[in-house]
């Protein structure tokens, strides 16, 4: 199951600063998605957000769903 929340709500839920990462292939632009590993928190999820809208909605997915997405994306040329 997935759930959309805002970045501000997520910080309040996790209670710690969130470290967002993006692919090294994305360059210096903000035209990509960012991931935060929250599997060590009580949420046990991966958070995904649009780098152009860091205060916007965040998608929480299972680690398995995140791995499937990354594997699928890796099938396309960079």
C-alpha cells in the first residue's frame, strides 16, 4: 500500500532530519526524483519526492516496490 504525505508531515512523523538522495546520473539539475531510506525508522518505507518540489507530496513505498522501480528504470538508456 502507498500513501501520499507532504515533506513537512514526513519530518514530523519521523522526528529526525531526512537525508534525500538522487541518482548520480541526474546531474546538477532538479529534474529528477529523490529517495530517502526510512527503513530504519518505524515506517520501514522508502520515501520518493520530486526534486523540483521538495516541500510537495512524498510517496511512501515498500523497499520491495522501490527495488522493482529501480530495476525497471535501469532497463532504459541513460
